[in-house]
C-alpha cells in the first residue's frame, strides 16, 4: 500500500505473506527519473509537461514552476498552498493527485495525474451543449469532489471548466489548487479546540475568474465555501447553455451582471435545471443551496451518490 508522506517521496510497504516481514521502500524521484514530452499547458506561473516515469512507464503531467519568476511575482505562498492542499486532499477520483514534488536549482516540479482528455471547457466548446443526462453525470461528479474538498477544509475558490480536466475514462479531475483556501484544523497552536475558523471563514485579497466569481466576494470582499457552490451553479448552466450565465464585454460589466443577478435562459433550457440553478445562484450565500440540498434536488433524481457507483459508472453517450 502507498502512503503519502509529503509529496516529495512515496513510501511503499510490502508484507511478506510467509514470514510476515514488512519491507519499506522510500521512493524519491528527481528530474532524471522522467522522460519529458509535449507541453500540455502554459500558465502565468507554470508550464505543464507530459512526462513518463522511466522505471514504470506511467504517464504523468508535471507542473514546472520557475523559481525566479515565482519569487519576483511574490507568488511563493501560492506554491505552498497548492502543495499543502493537494497533499491534504490525497486520493479522490475527482481530484488531481500529487505524487511527487522535487526541485533543481531553477525550477520546482509537481508530478500530477495526467488527465488525457483535456479540459471540460474544450468538451463544452466541441459539443456546444450537453444534454441533461451528461449534465447530471458531470454535475454529480463535480458536486462529490467539491463535497470531499470542503469536508477536508479546502475551498477551491476558482472552479471553472478550464480547471476541470477529463481523464482517460472521461471522468472529471479538478486541478489548479494554487488559489485554494485551507481552513486550518479547528485546533489552534496549543491544540485547544477553537471556533476561530467558523464554517463561513471570511477571506479577502484573492479574486477568481470574473465569470465565476461569487457576489459576496464582490460586495463584501468575503468568501467561504458557498463561493464554490456559486461557481458550481454557473458551471451547470454552462454545460447546458454552452456559455456561462454572467458574461459581458469586460470584467467590470460581468461583475455588474453578477451582483444584479442578471442572467437569462435560452428557450428550451430544461425547467428542472432552471429550478436548481435558481436555488444555487442566490446572492446571499446564507440562502444559497447547500451541497446536501443540491443533492436532494429533483434534477439529480436517480443519482446514486455512493462514491463507488458515482465514479465507476460509465459516462453517458456524449451527443
Ligand atoms: O515543501 C516542500 O515540499 C519543499 C521543502 C523544501 C524546499 O526547498 N521546497 C521549495 C521551497 C520553494 C518554494 C518556492 C520557491 Cl520560488 C522556491 C523554493 C519545497 C518544495 C519542493 C518542491 C516543490 C514544491 C515545494 Cl513547496
């Protein structure tokens, strides 16, 4: 079995059936252990490159960050946030897994799952629209992954179809946790239980991507886990409509539409989906549907939320 202790190394333990002897192997990886291939994506602070582990032949996506650039742009804390949140989230089918981290004099390396079918955004653009069956399938997976994140004290804060990848079985994998918010354990430094992090922790400073930003972030400079559910509502709308609910000529106009809740449906937009979206795209985060309420909404009728079935069932035919 594999435990993850700090992403830098993987500890592999093997129990010998006869003698019962346990053998532990520390696996440290470095740049030379991988054969780097094509560039998968370029971010403002990172480049993601396809790579193959020379020993095992397994394919990974390696996120390479240039240290000088990170330091110059004062983004070091985001690097640590990404590493710590991914380490904390460990293993969930809907979240990109961090296997190793290592560095050389110039760069930092994050060895991540390789999601071979690219971004959900590309699928939406290719299909133009997803039917109800597909929207329910992806919506349920997204909700299960967000619930897992929240239960582990992590708010993503920049959920959008570009950050939702598709693996070889066309299942989702959420990525890009550099802007996540980690709610530290409810024990403060001397281990005393405190409620210093009430569930609706208020943070400021960071803004996500205009079309998916929650109204509370724009009006009160405050976000909590409800902001991820606002983004969820925008993504469900976009899966069906082919575009996000709030989109204008520039960011400022987009923000205006959000705080005024200015969005509309194209004719033929399914009524069951409208009803769900209406209860999620609510300006006051306290009145916004919770994960539990969304799960129980008729839109998701018939979805078996048990994790195994949710992630094992094949994806519906993509029209
Ligand atoms: O936290 C860790 O796992 C190690 C600890 C030792 C270490 O030196 N680093 C790199 C720290 C760091 C972060 C940002 C820059 Cl720009 C430079 C160095 C950390 C690191 C190594 C590789 C990849 C990411 C990180 Cl944060």
